[in-house]
């Protein structure tokens, strides 16, 4: 938020000419990004914002970084600017097409099977449970032990945390998150 930025920015950023110019440019970009496209429905506005902000800034960047890290060539055909420009007006006026995949389905020469078209959304799931019992197990244990050694958690907590995760009492994110915190605090 502008008031937060104003409270954080130091004198090097707040010279009169540069600060005013930067503020005006940020305001213009925000207005352009947040402005509805014509008569689009609210659901379509949200989809457009998620596409421009979350998809562009996070997901596509992550796909690019991870594919390059593993020597893969990845194409994301449904975010091609020409495809998006061709279908967006229709999606913007008929947001139910977004949620039911109808626009994509209706363009296929051979319809997809019902189990694919009617399948609920599914996120990308990383195999943390497999990692925590495999290669990452020593690092997770070390991070938990560092938290205990630093007095951040009780001495018996690492065993309980790992036991709770293994027995299904706790989600994998509990030992993982605490381990990362332990490594962070241990490096300070």
C-alpha cells in the first residue's frame, strides 16, 4: 500500500523528483491492471487479475525456473497472448465458461470424455511426504534439533513432531515448516 511504502522508503528513494515520478508510474500501472475490461462480469475480472498478477508474477516464473533447472523445454499453450486475446472477450462476458471448461471443450473436434470435462480442479502436489522420509529426513531432523537446542521448542518436541506426522496426527507442513525455521534461526 502507498502508505506502507511511504513509511518504509528511506531518503535515497524519496528525492523529490524521482519519488513523485515513481509514484505516478506505479499509480498508472495499478489503474491499468485493476480496471475492468468493458462489461466483464465480476468473476471474469477476478480471473483476469489472477492471470495478470498471480499467473504472470508467480506461476509462469516458477515453471520457467523449475524447467530450466532440470533441462526441460516447457510450453504453456493456453496462456499464449493470441489465444488469450481470442477467447478473453467470450470469457469476460460469460464467466461460467471459465468454471466449467466449456469454451475449451467446445473447441475440440472430438469431445473429451465426461470424466475429464467434469473432473474437479486439482492443484499441483509436491511429494513432501516422500521427501521427508527420504533424502530430506536428516535435514528436517537437524532443523528441529536446532530449534530445540536454541530453546525455541522443548527438548522432546522434535521426536513428538516427527511422530505426530508419521502417525497422521500432524500435516507434513508441521515438521517441514519448523525445520526451515530451525535452520533459519540457527544460521543467525
